[in-house]
C-alpha cells in the first residue's frame, strides 16, 4: 500500500494498481468494481451484509477446526467478520447491485474490509483477503449461501411474525363483528346478506394460507451452497467444510440450515429463491385484495358504501377541507405492486441461469430481500394503523340490506324464480324495498314474509 495524497492510496490486486480512497476499508478489487458499475443507487441491504459477515465468521471457525487456519488468524478474522455482521462497517460496502452476476465484487468487498480490519486489530497480522478470509470458499457458493441465509432470516424473524400479527388482528375483528349483518356483493353488485365477521374471516384465512405457503418454502431456502466452491465440485475446500458451515450458521441464526444435497443445483440454479418469491407474490395478491376491500367498504363517508370506517391518520387533501383518505390501505396496495414486480424480475433471473452458475444473483438477492422486508413492514403498519381500529357502521349496514333487491333471493324457493325476479325488477323501478312491494301486493302473509326476509336467516345453509 502506498499513499499518493491525503485523499487516496495505491492498492494492488491481480490486475495491477488502483487508487483507493484513503479512508476506505476496502482495497483494489472493490475500487475497480466501483469504477466498473456506476449504474444505480441500489446497494445490498443490511441483512445481506450481515449474512456475509456471518459466513466469514463461520468459515474462520470451521477452518481452524479443520486445521487450515492457526488460532491467531482465526481469532482476528472472527472478530473483524462479526463487526461486519453487526453493521460496524456498512459504509464501506459501496458496490452497486448491478455488478458482476456472481456477486464476486461484493464477496471481495467483504474479504477486503475484513482483512483491513484484521490489520487494524493487529498490525503484524498477515491476513490476506483471498488466502485467509476466503479460504475454502468461492464467490459462487458464498453469494448463493448469503441469499439463502438472509432470506430465511427475514422470513423467520420478520415476515412470518408480521403476518401472524395481522392474522390475529383479523380473527379478533371477525369475532367482534360476527353479528353485524350487511349486504354481500358479487361482481360489485348487491348479493345476499353476509356478516362483516364472515367477510373478514375470509381475509384472515387468506393470510393463514399465505403463512403456510411461506413456511413450506423453508426446507429449500435453508439449503446452503457453501462447500461447492467454483462449480459445485468443492475444489480447494475440505470435504467436511460445507456440512460444518451449515451447523455453525444454524447456531448463529437459530434456524436449521443444512448443506445442499446437490451443489451443482445449488449454484447453477436459484429455484428456491424463485419459489419463495412466488409465495411472496401470492401473499401480496392476498394483501392487495384485502386492502382494496377495506377501501371499498370504507368508501364515503356519506356518498359511498361506508359500511366500515378506518382510522383517520392524516388529512386527505390539500384543497378539500375535512377529507380523509384510506392511506394505509393505499400504501399496502403499492407495496404489493412492488412485490409482484420484483417477482417478475426474480423469475426472469432464475430462468437465466447459464450452465454451472446463475449470473443474476445480486439483482435476485436485492429484489427477494426487498419483497420480504417491505411486506413485513407493511403488514405491521396495516395491522396497527388500519385493521385494529376498523369499526362497523351498523346502521348503514342495516339500511343497505333492507334496500337491496337481492333480498328477494330467499323468496325464490317459495314463489318461484320468475316471480321473484319480477318482484326484484319492480322494486327497483318503483323505488320500493322488496318487503314493501310484497306487502303491497300481498305476495305472502306478513309473518311468513318477516321470516323469509330476515337477513339472519340467509347467513347459513338450510336443509
């Protein structure tokens, strides 16, 4: 290393000299990649850098156990790598997401930062980014492993708990509104009665099934590519490296990780990431449906459906005083749109694996982790700021049931479909309720009408 001025220093790699910012913890390989990929402002998220730090920590532990590193080297690497995992050096992870498709640049970014930190901790230490930090590893197994570690971390510790929180709130709200009878709607047109609790229970079941779908991905996303090195053969690593790495990383994360059963699949393909993204997309589809239902039912407050009210969290208009919008549901819908778009890119990335390595890894990692994290955050927001405070407008629900022409449905088994249809059409034309028209026309005795037109009698099947 040679200092050229107060702002830069000279570092070398296998391609020669590079100027590196004097305060940077990284070296020539990372600096070269900074110049090569000035594409976007997108960077790997914290959870991914944590995964890289955990991999390098675990590798030092495993390599000393296998007799590949001495104790002092391993101790230094572990300390420096744990600092990376904990976020101490995030400012020095500077590379664009749109880089080499294997993520080699980011793997070297981690190796160089850790090596520099080792030198700070012990100036006499001879810790090389490739020979020691990257011992027994290749970018081609490190980056797929980091994707799986980070994805499982967010899934288990953030997203599933957030969805469980929403599911519990929806079940509670369904119970609270089990006796609130309202009109059902199919094709956005009046249908037969339903309770608000029944409607919300459908939302709750969607979330319950979404959690099940996500959990079903865990056996594949917890397979780790580590140990396959360059192409899956495990060249230049110990035969027990991958298995021992999985055990060590399981202890760090509190998740049961295991070595990939086939390293060629684990590096040539990214089907587990595609599968998880598909499950995330399905959850997003469920959530946007629920968010849109909330927006429709809240529509008004005076000139729309207005069967529910959601909490007012901010003014809704810069020009219309007093207007309040369902902004939390709108935010949720936008998150879902982003997740669905991310899935399209992840799907394309998964389909673009070439021979023995998928070279869309950084983009897939970014999109997958973004989808998980924004879904988790939005689920908590939607629960706490919308669903928990959702209330039924009972009077409005009752008014709209009585006014609906679909109330005639319960008469059809008694008076026949054609006659019931005629009554419905006449009720609309004459501006009367079905009940009033039937009374005026003496279609049935009033007592029988009251029984048949009781909306609570229409909520369940009858023998």
